[in-house]
C-alpha cells in the first residue's frame, strides 16, 4: 500500500523595515511592516508594544525595535530596526523690553531655515528680525528647520518702557549777568526713577537744576535718562534783556509860572519788559510828568525794568527866570 504527500515550501513573510531609521527627537513617526495578510507583533527591548501592521512612536532616545511577522499560513519571520534620534536645532528666545518708540533687532544664529512669525507683525525668513518702532506689546516666535527636517520653535514677548519726560523750563528773559536756575521744580517725570541729568554748556551739568550766570543769549539742552535707560530731551532759551536807553529830557529856561514836561520821546526804550519811573525831588511815577518849578531845580530820573538793576539816573536842570 502506498501513499503520497506533496510538500510545498512556503516563503517566509518578508519584513519591510529599513536597517536604520532616523527620527527627530520627540517627533512622532509611523513605521509600516509586512502585507495586510500578515500578523505583526512589535517589541522594544523592554516590552511588547502592539499588534498592528503599523507602529507610531515618539523618539526620546536611540532604540531597537523587533517585529515578529506571522503569515496567513503560520510562517514566522523576524525583522529588526534601529531607530536613531536626531538632535533638534534648539535655541532660546528671551523676553525683552525696550524704550517706547525705539527699534529692536532680534538675532538668531542657527543653521537651517529660520521662520519668524507674529500676529502683530509681518512674517520673515532670515537670521535677523527687525522691528522699526516698538509702540505696543508683541509676541514673536521663531521656528528653525535644519537640513534633516527636524525643527524647533520658541516664542518671546516684547514689551516697552514708558519714556521719561524732561522739563528744562520755560524760555525766559533775564537781566545781563544775572543768576538763573535752569529747569522746572520737577525736572523729570514719567519713566522710572532714579533719573540722571545732563545739561549742555553748563559747568554743573549733572545736577537737575543748575544755577548759571547769564552773559549772553543762550540755549541749553537737557537730557534725562531714567533707570531703564530710556531718554528724553528738552531745551530752554534764555534771552538777555537789552540795555535800556533813557532820555530824561533837555534842560530848559522858563518863566515863572510856566510848566515844563519832563522826559523824552520816549523816556525809556529797548527793554522787553515794562518800565517803572521815579522822579525826584518830586514824587512823579509817570514817564512824562508836567511840573511847575518855582526855582531852579535839578530833577533826577531812576528807571527800572523787571528785576534788572535800575538804569543810571539822568539829570535835568531847569533854570527859573
């Protein structure tokens, strides 16, 4: 009695994994193994992972994966892949603040493509991102993608400091050679204390309110720098009050009972302020008083303007006949 059996050799299921797979750090990726009719079991060095045709994992470190492939006929094969993690192009953007209305340039020197993005600003590709005027708060992000396709992103906040306000004082007119105190009572406001001061053309230039002797028309510039390094400037122009020209009038001979009008046309001129007049021996305070002398009299005129030193008295002699 004879019997026959046909034994046919079945091919082992074929693994489809490459020997090595490069994966960006912390980036998920999917591996496919075998055909849809095969059963695949995935293992790491530590444990069983899953039982699917595909495996999706996040690379945290270098690892080796092993698959057991079982065909529909029960044939078993094994496949192994080494997953190597690629370092990300890491960087850090630090939050920063600048003085209001100033510009800012953020530099990032990394190999790869640098993409800048902001809701408030325009997108830009390049290593340096420039903001011409800072007048609000910005969120600026950068994404660096290297030649292997790995990327890293970070975001920074950009805020601004309020500017100080400098007050050099109001433009003023003063008397020649007088002492003048620059600045207002409060020279700097806004910004952040403490303040630093710098006056131009002043010996005590670093104090807030220097006192100087005014010998000519001058403009003084004040620069205020606050604790944040923000600056403000202001100027004050100090003008010398011109020297007055005084005319008390001419000496005249008059008859008894006649009057004479004192002063000139005008009695005083050139001052940028008003004048006050004091005549003696009569107590007249107008510029051109009328008097009735009863004897030969010398009249003296003293003219004052603002707080300046009174001008030299002028004398008018009248001879009574």
